[in-house]
C-alpha cells in the first residue's frame, strides 16, 4: 500500500486518540458489557446490545487508526530546507486577484483537514493547484463558481 503524507501534529493527534481508545474507552466498554450480562436475558437486554455496539465501533476505530499510522509518511516541514516553493505541510498566504483578499492555508493530510482552522487537505483542489508553485506565481484554481486566480504571497515552513 502506498504511503499517505501526514504532519507531525496529525500523527500525534491520531496516537493520542488511539491511546484514549485502548486505555480508557475499551476497558470502560468491557466493564459495561460485564455489568449488562449480569442483568440476565441477553436477547432483550438493551444495555448489553448498546455496549456491544460501542465495542464494535471502538475496535473498528482502533483498527482504522492503526492502519493509518502504519501507512503514514510523517513529514516535519520545520526540518526541511526553507524555500519559496509550496510543498506538503507548509503554510501559504495566497492573494485572490479578483477581490485582493489574502487567505492563509496550511496544507495537511486528508485526516487533518479543517477548513475552519485554515488547514486544507493535500487532495483539495486549492492545494493541488498550489503544490509546486513558488512565491509570486499565479495559480488558477477551478472552483464551483468558476476559475479563480490566486497569487502566492508567502510560503512559511512552520
């Protein structure tokens, strides 16, 4: 399977969630199943079925996170030589040439994307249009409202 790019912060967040699931949630669910079993007939025991469903979700999420971490290529941009080129993990300021509005984005992995926090996925149309460009270059980004021109104003390796 191919490696999936991920920032150091994204990997830490997944590791933290994994630890929470394994050390806190899993034992709590096992205790809830044991307690529900003590109530008798399992066919009509809603608590038991709810706990089993929680266990199924928890185990599935653990497997999903472990899979993502095993296929992750963790990239720390602070250790790369800084340049004016847009690559995975950088923070980039772009100027919308139509509105003269400057927007700052950080290009991150698919799981880390959060538009409200200005973190865009490497596979998003904006990121794909910016990758490989340098400060001063103009990127033509296809949006639902048409093509928008962005000029790369700054690239920061932070």
